[in-house]
C-alpha cells in the first residue's frame, strides 16, 4: 500500500515559524506558518512590489496589520451563503472604484469562504491581480488558502464557478485559531483526517502547527506536480465527492469538514465494496475519522437518491458514471464509472445519525 505522496519540504524560518514552498516556476510562493506570522505582512507586500492594497477581511480591523502601503479596507462575511458570484462582482466594483491596478495587491483575511471569494475576485479583476491570503480558520489554513483553486457556489452545486489563481504568499498565523469555536476545529480536522489516506498519516495528537505544516506540505507537493487537476491532484478530493453532496443536500447545515469526514468513511466502505482494500483498511477509515472527534454517519433525513443526483454534478464525474477518489493497492487514485447501484447500496449501509 502506497502511504506517501510527494511532499514539499518544511523549512525552518526560526524557532517558532515554518515555511512550505509551493514550487510552480514563476508562480512559486511560500506558505509561512506560526504564531504572529501575520506581522511580516508589510515585508511580503514590499516583496510583491505593490503600490497600494485592498484588504478584504471577515475579522476585526486589527486582525490585519498595516500593509505598509495605502490601503482600502472592506468587510467580508464567512459562511457558504456568502460564497456567491454576486459577492465577487461587488468586490470587483469596489476594486474599480478604488482604482486598483495590476501593480497593486489584494489581501484576504478570513475563513475558507473569504479566501475563495477574494481569490476569485483577484483572478478575474483586470484578468488577475496579486493576492495574499491570511487564513484565519483551521480549514482555510490547511486547505482553502493553498493551491490556487478559487470558486463560488451555484444553486446547483458547490464550487461550480471558479478559476486557478495562485496567491503571491500565504501567512498562516496560528494566533488566529485561539478564538475558534469547537465546530470550526472540527471543520478543519475533516481535511487533516482525510490527509491520513493520501500521504500524511499519523498527524493525530501532534501540535496544531505541525499538523498545518504537514497538511500544507502534502498539498504543495501535489500541486507542484499537477497544478490544474489533470491527474495527481485528484487525490486531494479524497472524501469530497460525497462531502460536497452532503453540504448541498443539507443546505450547508453540514459544514465542509464534517461532510469530508463522512465522505472519507464512505470512501473506505466503497473501496472495500469494490475489492480495492480489505476490511482492516476499511475500518481504519472509521477509526481515523472518529479519532479526531469527527462525524462518521449520514444525516438521518438525507436520501441516497438525492446524494446521487448531486454527485452526478461533481467535476470528476463523466458522461458514463460517477467517479470517486478511492484507496487501493497502489494508493489513492481516481476511479471513474463506479456502478451507481453499488454506490446506492454502500450509502444505504452507512450508519445514520446527527452528523453535525
């Protein structure tokens, strides 16, 4: 069983801070991790060479340091309800009113929604302006802020409109996490738990900065080899096909990390049903997810047929059937054209409960 994927190195900046490079040639950048790392923002802005900045923040004004250049500060709101094209358009209008140019920079500060919305606005405005992310949730630090995927939702499904736009830098300040409510920790740990099966095992119980750095190193290594999701990068969607469907069918009452956690358990069961892995590895999926205190059961009111309908809209699906990233003898890989009846049977056999 393949248990490793290409990892980017975790470099030591000093005793308290780590750096993970995302190697993409001229689009390369660093993800800096540690307490207080946001205080380096003026140096990062100077390195980008920006004359002015627009700061879009879902956190209090003092959450973002003075960037060292004239700046317009705009409020934002996290939460899936705000992950819309309307908010992207509104931001771009404010950029234009401010006179933002391609010589300037946009700075995001917030959770995954803010990171996605601001990232997409930066990708579209003037066909691309530099963006720096200051992710403030565990989910955003281990996933949304890294890798250049930006997207918003449509009524038909999650992340259906987006673009690839790599940031110029990411500053993962662990001080931001001090006030996170428990459910936000759960939301982030859903992504860390699924990393166990795609190349970053054994993170349970390690200090959070180490968990973040290891998760980012895994994602950075994959993105460096497959920036635009043509092959290897599919593995980062482990547990996400069902996870996204669960978010959509619960009208986002189920959070992203919670959906991914349930989706990870399902991925183990489906791989077992296909004969790709044995019972012990199937059980390991449940053990890892429950070890992080994550939900592992389908919500009581969600119907398998509804989930199937939403999963058909998944970007990995083909004209001939459903597709899932599944564990197997050679490690995780995209498995196309999975029999719908088998998917329905596997969903029906899942435990039911209050997943949230």
